[in-house]
C-alpha cells in the first residue's frame, strides 16, 4: 500500500483529515480520492442540494 500523497485528505505523513488513522498505510482506503475528484464531488453535491431546495420551495408555494 503506502501513503497516497495526492489524496484530498492527506495533510502530512501521519495525518489524515478524513479519518483518525492513516488507513492507506495498512490497506486500501475507501475514502481515497484526488483533490480534483473531491472538488467535482463537492460541486455535484451543491448542485443537487440546490435542486432539492428549489423543489421543496415549489411544494411549499403550491400548498399555501
């Protein structure tokens, strides 16, 4: 295995911002993603949130 320094959560050789231990030193980490993948996932989540928020507002408007 080994530390994946290109991971979004990697901060230094013994610190992971996503977990309480450096799992990647021991086995494959299910949280691993590059900074670019992380940025794209955040943008996608924000987009979905806005769509759902707009949908909820439309339901409220129809019920009043």
